[in-house]
C-alpha cells in the first residue's frame, strides 16, 4: 500500500487504508489467539478425566420413626418435636384453600383460611 501519490500529494484515502489495515491486523491476531486457546483447552480436557459423582440421597439421615407414614407438611406434633429436637409444645397451624367462582365474569377467587383443629 502506498500512501503518497506519484505527484507527491497526500492520498485522500490514506485514513481509510490505514483503518482497513488495522482491522485486518486485529482480525489476524484474534484468529491466532482463538486457535491457540482452543488447542490449549482441548489438550487440557484430554489429560483430565472428569467423573460424575453418583446420585445419592440429599438427606444424610432418615426421618425419625415418629414421622413414619406422614406426608410432608402434615406432621403430627410428635413428629415435629422429633425433627426439631424441641420438646416444648408447638403450635400447629393448618390452612385450607377455599374457591369462590363467578361464572358470569369467568373469575375464580382463592382464599386461604386457617383451620381450627
């Protein structure tokens, strides 16, 4: 690339040519860096063997025998005290969801209300 015209004038496209040459140089450097990085990563993956851990239970211990046969959230007071380790009486709170429908407006309203047991 020449930046000086034969007559000694400065080429009016000099800035464009320099910018284009800079972009091409950056593209070449980026391509070389990408290839080097890819080769390095592939070599590291071939040397390191990754093994997946086997699936296990998430809880280390099973539930106490006082909770046998009870569904989650529907525990008796004995089960809750066995899980928490507290022997003081615990307040048991239970809610039920009641639905009321308005067929003309095609809406449904859900309300959660406490149940006294």
